[in-house]
C-alpha cells in the first residue's frame, strides 16, 4: 500500500509558503502545477494538518474539475490554520476584486459558501450574448441581450430556455427545442411549465457530462447565484473543450514529445493540451517563455501578446507587440485585449482577470482562441484515434457521477483504478474498503504494481456485485484494454437498475419489459415490444407512448413523424429522449442508439422511464 509522506514536524501555524510548496510538490506528480482532489488529504497530512476525512471529502466535492492548484491549496491550509476552520466549505476561489454574496439554497450543504465572483458573472453574460446573439426565439422573447447589471443574468435563466439553448450550443442536438415550454402571447409561463423546462435543462446537463450535485429546478428558478454560475461554467467548459481533439485538429499530434503516444495525448487534460499549444505557438514566433499554468504565468500579458501575434490570420493582422512597451500591467492587459478584439477573440477575460490570474476565465479565453485560430499544420502519416459513440456515452456518465479528475479518454484515465473504485462507491454505497486502495503519488519504481493492485480490487468489487467479468483482470484495465468498456457498461447498468429495486432485489430485464407493456395497455396504447432488441423500437413510437402513459398529455403527437426515413426516425428519437428528460428521466442514450436499436442503451431508457413512473405512482398514493 502507498503511504503518505511524513508530516512536517513543526506546528502548522509556523509553516511558510516554501513549506507549503515543498509538500505540494510531492503530490504534483505530473508537474502541472496542480494535484488531484484524491491527493488532498495526504497533501494536508504532509503539512501536519489534521483534517477529518468527512471534511476533506466536503472540500473535494467543491472542486468539480478534480484538480487543486497551488493557490487553492494555500487557501485551504490558511483556513486550516485559522480558529474558525471548516465553518464553511473551502471552495476554489480566484484572486478577486469583487465578490457578491447570496443567501443560497436551503437544500445546499451546510458546508457550502454562497458567494460568487462578479467577474465570472460578467464573463458568462458576455459569452451568452455572443453565442446566442442571433437566436430568433430569444430575440423574439426579448431574452437577449442580457444586461450586465445586478441580477439580470439570474432572472434571464429563470424560465430555463436559455440554459437549454446553451446545452445545445455546447453539444449539438442534445435538446429537441420543440419540447420547450414557451410563454403565451401575453408573456406568461406558469411555474409548472418553468419547472419542466428546468428539469429538462438539468437532465440534459447531466447527459453531456455535468456533475449536478445539490441543484434542483427550484434553485435555478430562484436564481441561486453560486449554483447557476457553477452549472453555467460546466456547460460552457464542455463546449469549449469539445473540439480540442485529434479529429477536429489533427495538428495536435505536433504537441507530443518524441516518445509520447497518441493515447497519452488523448488522456491529457484540456488544460495541459492548451499549455502545450501556447508553448508551441510561442516557439514559432521566437518567444522563450514557457507556460505551465493559466494563473501566474500569464499575469504580465507577455505570453498573450506573443500568442496573438502567432495565431493572427493574415487577413486580420498585423498584430504587434506594442503592449509590451507599457509598464502598467493593467493597461498592458487592456491593450492585449484590444488586439484580441481585432480578431474577434475578446471573450471571457477583462484586464484585471489577466493581471489577477483568474484561472477559470483565462482557461476559457485560451480555449476559445484555440477553437477560432488553432494555427497548426496537419501532421500526415498517423491514424486518428476517434472516440466511439459508446465510449462517449460512458465517459459522460462517469463524469456526471463526479469522477475526479474528469475522464477524458476511458482507456488511459482508468489505468490506475482510482476512478473506477470511486464510481463503485457511488453506485453501491459502502462497498469500497478504502484501506485496500493505493493512492497517488505513484513512484516510478513499483508504481505500476500499485495501480494494478487497484485495478484488481476494482475487478473484485465487480464480482461482488455479480458482474460477468470472464477473461478480464486488473492488468487488462491497467493496459488500457478494450475490455475496460465492458466493465464500465456493467457499472452503468447497475447504476441504472439500482433505481428499480423491489424487496431489496434489482429488477430483471423481463420485469422491466412487462411493467412497460402493462403501463402502455393500461393507458390504452396499442404499441408494445417483446425485447430490447425489438426492431419496432427504432421508430421511437413505443417510447413516446410510454412517456405519454406515465405523464398523460405531455406528448404533442403532431411532432411525431411516420418514421418513413432515417431523418424522420432521428427526429422522433431526439424528441422522445428530450421528453423523457423533461418528465424527470436521466437518460444518457443518444438518438442513434434508438434508431439503430442498441439494446443496451434502449434498456437504460425504459429503466429510467420506469423509475419515473414508479415515483409518480407513489405520489398518487
């Protein structure tokens, strides 16, 4: 088993910044300037900080990206040193000039602070206004543009329409917008219709991989600022990072070192890829700076000044380095942003966000710049490894469950077994004996064996839950074998079916099919199916009828096509999935899963609908 480094012998109150950094570096195994949330407890212990495990977990859950920067680590330790330690959860807080405070949701954890950064609100308002500026519906409703003043953003999010639109902006075709409830001609939309829109938005956010914890429709309706902004950031981030792939930019291959593989590139975090991209561009224009983070390394704007020169297209330039002649860093940053505006890339950051090193907003700024102007030549002679639809679905499910750090590429990110073990603990509470789990840092000598031990333990957990794992062991997981997907699928299946327990037993497929057919017959529907492989399911009619049977009157049958063509089948499937989410089902299946009659994913659709049906029947009693 791995052991934590011995704690510092001095009292924590006497430690210096150098001591903090020394302890932090022991767990920054990739030299990225951050540690994983899983390493936090050990890193605190290495500083002599005695923090109860449940409080460490509270802190970990507030870092939804799964990583903690050195600045955040210092803030955590400083709070540990204070007399009022842990009266509120320590959250990722950038260096801010202005912080607004909201009362927050009564449902939120007692450890949660209810503050938000004004600069983040302004950045998100700018982004929404930019991305949705031409949306005809929002223009007609007067929802766009959103004012930067006061609480206008949270008021604009109240009816759920903008949040659903943003989900589609990040991941196309997630929401069938025909399913949205719209205001009447008098501008009225009942609270029940608003709640349906927000339920759809939340379930759609989950489907694209957002970790939605302690957020309900009421929180969005009531404009709980910290929750609204947290969810907005997840949705926006997913959209920004979606195209940082080999498929969309084959030139990324040039960022690899000589002995690195494409699989390693796929497993890199977007932050790491963007740092490499920035350094690649800096090298092109002869700048010797090296970026390792989007906090300290960009504060003086020198990196951004050279980066804009490197990526500026000929028809929009030239852009010069004049800002570097200005000594005042705020004025210099403003001039750099003026240059960014010349190429329509002034998004997310303002001058003080650069000078203060706001990690979140600077990451977004660079990601948007990459998406607009990657400025990389294609690299020939290599095969692009493209994520399959099934892999994408499983990855979104894992991330929605709160896997930390976030899973980017299944076969690489699960190699140490930790994410899988985390997920086992989420799908079957209490099943993990954490004393058996090896935690980072994994040393070069013997580290692989510790990871394989974790993977073997993950397989044991699967056997304990009755999974069929013939021919797969821990080494298969550690080697990134395709068999990994089989384990993840069974975990997702268990998670889905765990919602359907009767007398402590998880329901079987035939019981789900019987319940669905009985419900259809009970409500006078003529559709039915014999198995999850039934070819008739490809037109989505049975799913649509079941939704209407569970929630009568929800389906607009005028929108259901005859499914005579592939396009019509897709429209039906997208509508069916959207309406299922609207009535409360957390569905990860994609429209193609239905049109192609993928039995595994179709099973999850019916299981989730059955769970909603159970809940509604229970409410009637």
